[in-house]
C-alpha cells in the first residue's frame, strides 16, 4: 500500500494547481491534505463497529477552499492564531500594525494568513509524513521578519495525526501556530456536536470582552459552564444565561491548561459511535470553538448543511493577544531561536 498518494485537487483563481496528499496507515485510516493552507480536507476514523467515516468538516467543491474559507476549515493558522487586540502590538520598542479582519482586531494571521498560502510539499521517504514549508516575507500582514515555517503531518499506525511545527526568523517577531479542523465524531457532518462529551485538564479559562479579547484576569472554571474537568456534554450548559457564553454565542474561549511539556490535555467522546479523540500538546492553552458562527451556507460532505454547532475546534496554542500581555507566556521568536511545538490528535474507540 502506498503510504502517501499524490493527486490533483483544484486550480486557484490565480491559476495555481493545488495537489492533494492522501496519507493511509496500516489500519485503513486516511488523512487528505492539500498544499493550499495546509488544509486537512478529510480524516477518517473507525467507530466501535469498525466503520471508517470522515470526522472533519469541509467543503464539497475545491474552489470553496480558495474563495470561501472564512471558516478556516482544517487549515494551518499563522502567523498568530486567535486575536490580537486593535490589530497592533509593540516589540522591542517598535509598534507593528496588522491587518484588521475581525472588527477592530486581527484574527488568525489576517485576511491572507497562512490558511490562504500555497505551501511547498515534500514527502518524507519511507514514512507516513508530509512536510509543508512556507516562507512568510518581512511585513506580510504587518508582521516583522522573514519567517521560514515547516509543518509536519504524520499519520501513525496507532491512528494518531501528529502535527509538528517549526519556524525560524531573520529578526525578532511573534509566532503562534495552530490547527483548525472542526471535529464531528458522529460521522454525520450535519449533526450538532452538542451530544459530544468533552473533558479539558484545566482549572481556569480566559474570559473575553465583547470583542472576544481577553479580560485582565483568568477565571476559575469551578461552578461555571466552563468546567470540563470531568467529561460533560458540550450542549449541557452551552445555552445557559451566562455573559461569557452570550458574548461568543457559545464556547469560543481559551482554557489555561494544567502542566507543562508534552501531556494529554483534552478528550472528545461521542457515545453513540464510540469514537474518542484525545489531544496531547506542549502548548499552554487550548481554544475550544463550538462552531457558533457556522451559517448553513454550504452543504456538508455527508449531506445536510454546515449549520451552527456542527463541528468543534480544539486549537492548541498560546493565549489570545499574548503580544500585548506581559503576564502571558511570551510568543516572541528571536533571531537564532527555533520555534518548535507538537500536537497529537489520537483516535480510539470505547
């Protein structure tokens, strides 16, 4: 069996041919990735009966990835995942103004962030690893420094998708990369994910203001709708009269993860199919987004519509607006340093 198969995917409006890379493990699990945005367009996982089904949202028509992906379906997010307040930050005494693409704020690297870029693809010989590379020029979307980025997608024979990120710069800059798949473990991509059970190893989360920028203090999850220390259905408290939930129209918050280094930080479980997804990372936070602004504009790959809450994102990352918060872990990448982080999405059945 070929470990990685290459095929034509589509042509951008600028005329660039985009390729699709299909990774297959010994169990028959498959991941399909395109070199536009490094997007995972399909990921199959078995249920308790051994049936493989696609468990990530995406478009049916290739052109929609190039023209309509304001949802960030399955993409690499950079240079900076999440929001930067007022689209600006200071670094070493210099102020940098970024593209404002989320009201007055900067979101997910701007209108032309990494999710819109064509990445150079390389198949690592004798492996189930795809290497994607992109050089972000100095000044791109307002960021300082030329950033050379590599992202490695590996599909293991243990049914895990491992994503490793590397970056170097030629002058001080800020970096915060993540992956933006919307998971729906039911296999029916038009079903709401409110029946999925979620567990997050975190005692605190980061409250947001009305424009989804962090408030000044962390908040304890205890006795709030944000307590997922034990498995709880996503839908259990999502419509509670809670100011934080109302500001985001559901969950779109960053949890402050316990521990340091590579560790298990969250799990998602679908009781009906038995599919379970465990997330491990070395990052300090995880943004959970419950698909609050999916609008039903597009048909899903399994029929029906991408309506509100038909997918949940588990985005491992540094905290939102970190470049403007001295109390948050630093996101600065200095000359001579190497940005390096890994997240593993491990699938199993219970």
